[in-house]
C-alpha cells in the first residue's frame, strides 16, 4: 500500500486518532445542519459514509482539505479497520473507521493560487467529481475562512492582471 494522507484539523500529534466528524444534521449553529433538517434529501450533500473518515494517496488532495479547514495540517496516516476504496472521490481515495497519525507532513497549509491550479488540474486529469470548494462537513468557521481566502485570492489575481496590463 502507498503512503496515505489526511488533511484537516491542525496540531495533531503522532499516535492521535482521527475519528468521523459530525453528520451535518445535529449542530444548531451549523447552517448546513439547519438546511439538512429543513430540506431533507434536497439539502447540501454530506459524505456518503458519515461513520467513516477519508484518506488519499495524493498529498496535494489532502492539502486541499487542510487549506479548506483553515490553516489545517496534512498528516501521513495509517488506517484502523478495513480500508475501502471510496466511491465518492478519485482513484487513490479511501475510507475507513478511523485513522492513526504517523507524522505531520505539512503544517498550517495555505494554498497559493499556483498550487490550487495544480490541484484542480490533477482532479480534472483524474476525471473525478468536480472540485467542491468546501468539504462535506464544513463548519460555519470553515465556511467563513474559505470565503476570506477566496476573496484574498481574487484580489491577488486582480492585482497581477492589472500589473500585466501596465
């Protein structure tokens, strides 16, 4: 088996266990949870397997999720329980009951526009699902951080475009 990665919550240590997150329907302060309670099946998608955690052989894909979390970390992980190929993501993406951290590979990930484009090209090449800019279990804080980063990225792109015109 190849090396497996998981991107998300920062500052975990080797030996720590990553367990499944919330199901997106039971947190009062979460707008996604409220939408799922009110709209049922037509609400925002969650993971297909909320009782499991996800990992990948692609470090950049894990970095995308770490960045979406908001300066999250990328970890090398080992599965606890059976490793099942994910039917929701790309080849090289898996799910299992829990993950154990082997080591931290990248700390406080912030994607540059160049690396973000590299990840998008990777996903397009793999022919998987479209890039979802938010993770399946995004909290309100994650959504707020994502929006701030998107705005900052757009300002950077506009400044670069203005410079190239001059």
